[in-house]
C-alpha cells in the first residue's frame, strides 16, 4: 500500500485478492507485489513496484 500521490511503500500485507478493496483505507492505493518487494528496496511508480537504485560508492 502507498498513499495517493506518493511512491513510498507504507505497508505490505498478505491478503486474499477479494478482500483488497475492503481492507484498503481511503487515501491509500493497494498494488499487488511479489515477496521480493519491500519498503526498503522498492518504490511504487505508475502502479508498479520499481527497484530503488542505491549508490554503492562510499
């Protein structure tokens, strides 16, 4: 789930597809993602999880 107008994932839930609309709060968008997606590794862009590019240079 992520807030409308934002790309950061705010919560990841495992739920049956038929309950998604019922458990999604107002002002939040639910996007189906795989188990490899987390708030620390991905953002939601145009309704799809996108890997966040991080710099490996320190």
